[in-house]
């Protein structure tokens, strides 16, 4: 997503997001104002070594020049570099943004046509175009208990996984019941379009089975 860099003092991200790299590696970018804050403020609580970005009142610049606090996997580093090279080859940031935006537009179109699903974020300006969170809006589903709603959403994900269509599309464990579709730049729009009929199928299967049992 486009970032308003002049307004951002601290930006964090992880390799596994967007570019599809290995998990567990957090990255951070600091503005001059953030560096000044680090160098002028001393926390009143102890800081774990891995979070200490200053020493003797000065920024530990080596962290941002290739030095490491702990020893990361060099294979993970090469994987991240490979992802960046791929991004450059297809047209850089502009192309990556275009791919993600095209994916989100495809999801928007399907949501408008499906009739049983909507965006978890009701305001358009707060919706992510990468980790797209959806909620089931069907009136019958809305009338179910919270427990039965969660069960129904999980059944949709289970059906799709059993068919080899989609994996890990359940929402975060602390989020409301629904679905979560990754639509970042590494995803092909045509693959998303192929997914939508399967989502409709799984929803109809779950609803038909539940209403029949009732």
C-alpha cells in the first residue's frame, strides 16, 4: 500500500508479508525525529537486549548497516533478497502496488455480486488491500449464535482446504468470525477469480447442511 512517508517516524514490517518471505523476522525504519527521541529518552523500565537500539545515549547504527543482535538464518536473508529482485524485475514498487490494487478490486467486485459476504472494515478508507478480512452478512447466518457463526465460518475454510483450493483463510483467532484472503502482490488476480466460485460453493454447502439439520 502507498505509505505517507513524511508523516511516519517509525515503520515496522515483516518479511513474510507482501513479498512472501520467511516468518519471524521483523524490520524497522526510523526517521531522524525517531532517532532523536531514542537518543534523548531513557525508559524507566528495563529493556531486553533485542529491543535496545541505543548505547551510551547514541543510536546503535550498526544495526542498520548489516550488524545483527541475534544470528538470523542467512537462507531467510537470501529469500528476502530474491523476493526484492523479483519485485524489481516486474517493475518495482509501482508494479507491486498495481498488482495488489487489482487483486483488491477483484475481491470488491465479487463481494458486490455474492450477496452473502461483506468487508469486516465497513469504512472503505480503513480496508486493507492485502490482508482482506470478510464477514458473512447473510441474514440467516446473522441470526445464529456466536458459537454457531464461528463453526460455520470454520466449515467453509475446512471444505476449501479439503478440496485443495485455499489454505489458512480463517480469520485471526481474536477476530470476529469470517474469512481472510491474502491479496498481496505475490498473488495472481486470476487465481483469486478462480477462488470466488469455490467460496460461493462452500458457503452454499455449509448453509444447506445447517438448515437441513435444523
